[in-house]
């Protein structure tokens, strides 16, 4: 009988302890994102540059937000800046570029400041001229 009373008391203490720990904190959850960028290594002159962007998240969430493409020459000079709404699996065009080497930084920003998703970015290099 003593064992039953002791185990019930212990179970009661544990259940209140776990219930207290389950309450939400003052901060919203954050889900890390990973920006994966794919572009052809060499692109023909007078052809639009198409870049594929995938935003990976843990679980089965679908991040919503914008992607910003910052196209730079090797010396760091910004050639183009394009911002578009993110759609999963879509190829984005940054337009036609002159012959030369380029770097594109792709930045993902969540739709609003209260989003659970974090910002992320990635860099890809390519060459125009064939």
C-alpha cells in the first residue's frame, strides 16, 4: 500500500513538472533555412541568366518570402539587383548580362518579421560568354 501511495505522489509531482515545462516561452520559434542555388557554369552571350533556388527547411514546412539576387563582377561592383517572390522549384531570371565572370549572392528573407523562418543566403559563380 505504501508503494502505491508513493508512486501516485511521485506521478503527480512529475506530471505537474512536465506541464509547467510545456508552456510556450516569450519568443516565437525559429526554423533555420538553407538556400541552395544552382546556375550553369557557362552561359551564352545574349541569353538570360536563369538561376534555380531551393529553400530547404527542417520538416515539411513551406517557407514564404522573397529572394534577392545581387549580381557582382569579380571586383565587387554590383551589376544588378533583382527581388522576386519565392516559389519552390522555380528558375529565376536575372536578365541578360555582358560577357565576363560574375558572382550572385542569393538572399532569402521571410514574408514578415514574425515568421518562424530565418534569413539565409548563398553564393554561386558563373561565366557569360561561349
